[in-house]
């Protein structure tokens, strides 16, 4: 299993690094999502076929509903408010609310092209495999977590740094921890994928409203 993690994650990292240097569009845009979706599925098919252990199953109902509601009603508004205050107070930005163009396409891409592939790879396959290696040693509120939660979140952040070499990209470590926690509570990638997509769409819309003061 450790060899599987090394080969699949290392190979995916190298491919992400080199493909991020290409400038293209069309089908090339879908290369990274396809890699993140199919690499773990192929690895599972070649080993123990433990798809449920990789979070590829229906989520536990009560935890899934409460986690998603908490994200939409508490976590996401606080995050957006923080970005708004940072922009107004420290960056001198003004915000001009308007309906963004191509909203349906944005939502579709963020769900199918970004959130779902990333959650399948990092929270589903990688975190699930790491949990089996290291165990769930700690209790965090109502879920048991292990070192895999932190390692997968760190790998998630490094992958973002490979694609866009800016230190600020490493900040996705923190939402990675939250998405990983949702995965442990529900046993599925469905909740973190939904929260990931909603968060990205909301943030990108707010970001599109910002303009220099």
C-alpha cells in the first residue's frame, strides 16, 4: 500500500507539474481532472478494489446533512466576510456586486472539473489509504481522524503549489483539513466535493466583484 501511494501520488504530481507548464485549451483542460479521477480508480482496480474505503459510496445521512448545512450557513459566510474585510481594509479594494456571466458553466466546471476530481484523489483515495496505513488515532469532535488527514491536506496544498507557484497557494491546506474532516464523518467524498465546489464558486464570484479602490 505504501508503494501504491508513492507510485500513484508521485506519478500524478510529476504529470501535474509538467502539464501545468503547457499552454492550451479544449481537451487539454480536462487532462488534470481525468488524471485525478482515473489514477486512483485504476490503482484500486489493480489492488483490493476497496472503493468504499476510498470514499466512493453514499454518505452517512445525518452527518452529511449537518456538515453541509454548517458549511453553507457558518463556514462559507465567515470565509467570504474575512476575504471582504481583508480586501477593503488592507488591500484597498471596492466590491461591486453584479451577476457574473457564464454562471452555469462556472458551477459545472467547479464541480466536475475541480472539486470532484480533487476530492476523489486527495480525500477519497489518498486519505483512505493513509488511514489504513496509520490508523485513526485521534478523536476530533464527533469523528475519528489520523495522520492521513494532515498528510492528504499537505499533499493537496503542494499540488496547488505545483500548478501555480505562489506561496499563497499553500493556504488551501486549511480547507483541505476541513474537507478531510467531512470525509471522515460521512465516510464519503460527496460532502467534501459539494462543499469544495460551493466554496470555490462563491469565492470566485466575490473575487470578480473586487476592483481597486
